[in-house]
C-alpha cells in the first residue's frame, strides 16, 4: 500500500503563503464564527491549531466536515487543506481561528461530478490530474530495443542507450487524492471499475471522508485507523473494535473476541502456504473460496488505504498474505492482492504493510514477492494505479534499486563496453517497460553524448545505491517459493 511508512505528524503539503505560523493562539472573536443561521456549519474553512513534525504550533487552513455535541461541548471534524487525509481529526473550539472563517457559498451547496452527487459545500473536488514533462529533442526517451554500452568517466561508469529522436517523455500522473501519485504512464484519466478495488471518487461524500473507527485491537497490537472503512455502522460508535488476528472476524467487545477464540481453530490465514524462509511465510488465498476472510481483510486494509473501497466482490482476486511465525501462530504483517486475470498487466491491486510492521523492510519484501510471482508466470507486471504517496515512494525505491543492481552488474566482454536494452532489463526484472523508463527518468540517468543516448551512473548514485542495499537485509529467496501459476482464462476454474 508498498511499504506504507507511518505517517509523520505534520507531514503534508501546503500552498506557499496560504497560512503562516503564529507565535501564539489568535484572539478568538466568537461573533465572527456565526453563520447567518448563528453557528459554525459544515463546509466552513478556517485556520486550525496543530503541531507539526518539529513540535511547533502552526495554523494550516482546514475545512470543517462535521460537528457533534458531546455533553454540551462541541467538537469539529477538520480536514487540513493540501494535507493527507490521515491527519484529519476532531478538534475543540479553542483550536479554531474564528476571525478568519470562510463560509461556503450557497450556490455550491450541492455540487455534482459527472452528473453524480459530489462533495459537501466548499470542499475541493478531487480529479485525476496529469503533469506532462516534455524532453527536448536532445534528450528523448531511449527505445526499448536499442543496446546500452558502458565506458568510464572520472571514476564513474556511463551506460549508453540509443533512443528514438524527438520522442516525448512519458507523463507522470497524479492520483485521485492529494495523497495519490502515479509514477507510470498511459493510465486512463479515471480508474476503471471492472473488478478493480479502486474507487471512482463519485461517492466521496461526507460519510466516507471521515474516519469512522476509533481504534482496532488486532492480536497484541492496537491500531489507530487513518481512513474510513465500511464496517457495520453499529460498530463505529465503539471505542475499540476487536479483531481475531487469524480469521480477521470482528467483534464488539473483548468478551465476544474471547468467546470467538475458543471456537476459532485457525492459526494462520486460510489457503496455501507458498513461501517460507525463517519466520516469514506467504499464503495464497482465493477470494472466491475464502470470501469471508477476504472481505474482512479488505475491511481492515481500507482503514489504511484511502482510495480502495470495493470490498465485497472478492471473487476475481487472489490475496497474498505475509505472516511472521512464533509459538502462537502466523501473525499477519501485510498483504497484496492481484486480479486473477488482468488485461493491463497489473500484478498488484492493493498492497499494505500494517502500521506496527512499517519501516522494517517488509514493504519492499511484498513488492519483491509480487515480481517473483510475475517471473514464474513469465510476465511483466505493474501495480494498479493510482498509488498512494507512500506506496509510490516504496515502488520507486524498489524499481531504482532493482534496475541499478542490473546496470552495475554488467561486465565488459573482449574489451568492449557491455550493452543492455530496456526490453532486456524488463525481462530480467519482470518490471514493465514503462516503469523501467520512468524510473530512469526519475533518477535523471538519461543523457545525450556524441550522437548516443547514455545512462550516466555518477559516483553519488553508485554510493547511495550501495548504502541502501546494505540496509536491505530482507530479500526473497526464489528457492523457497513453491508456486504453480494457474490459467484463469476459463471462468469455470475460478
């Protein structure tokens, strides 16, 4: 969901000069907070006090999504504009800068998007945006079949790739959220809905924009959700939602969970164990054969994935759950799902490392495992778009390390420069060609030199790669993988 690193308090983006920091809280003017109806209403925008990652007070602009009254005290659910939704929270009246309040316009009361109900008044519409970079004729994208050659310069290696002249660089897409980006290309402007777990955002109403689960207890961990998840409404008022860590069934109290555990005989995810090395195991789960588990897994994952919403139709999907083993059983660490049949060569639909296991290398291990499956299948693959901001970071890091590992391993033959093509890199790694090209562009390796297009590996790039690989202790051992791909082209095999 990709290694999903823990959210850093205060992390996010803000338009320059939009809201400055204040040395102290502003002097509240209660009269300024009154709407024509005499109260703060949903859709209002105003600065809200919060602590940033440096533990300093700041006053970013926020939108009020909901108001509730608890024992005569009002609480306001706010979304910080241009910040990730996982930072949304309930705040008290004291944290609002009422002197700078902006009320929603009346004509924006019922906005629509493609003829469908949209967001609440004053809330920004989320649309897929594209940022297109055009390379000058001197530095076009390399062709996929042109060979690359290597020669040294100033202690560093240069790898040359011929390219088609005058070709435009592929576009970089922004996803459907402020936290969603896409590093690949040729993606439709709106996510498809045929079996995909991606939301089309047309149902991004006031309900789904708010976190509805306060806390989840999963085994020995307590998790604080980042986003909305469509658990039954009667469970959303509970202070803690209890989950069985083996079958992921949810209960309303600890007593319910304890009673369930006396009957639940699972000590690992249902399905086939297809990989084990040390304490790490992967289980393959069919979304049709294990529908209840798959739906419960999607409900849990939705708490940490913003733009994945369709959890009920799990039949077209396979789920690969990574676990950590101890004397009590196989504990879920993360998972990824993939379509049984994908016409777009997607090898991952959703991917997530649960928060207690983040920043430990498990995200890259999930990504590496997805590409190992693609290698066995004899295909190239790419993750389904849009990627979250954290997912994009993990994929870019994995792609960069994998491609640099190939380039740095090239050896010269009979004194000539070693050569490699984009197609060959793609075949070796099972990374789709578009992702290979976008990664080379992201690393700024492509240059034009004496009539050739070359990939320049500077000493900084090489040193940085070597340091990163020293820290990457967890790797997939293909010898421990016991996986036989199935032909899903016939629906009867589902």
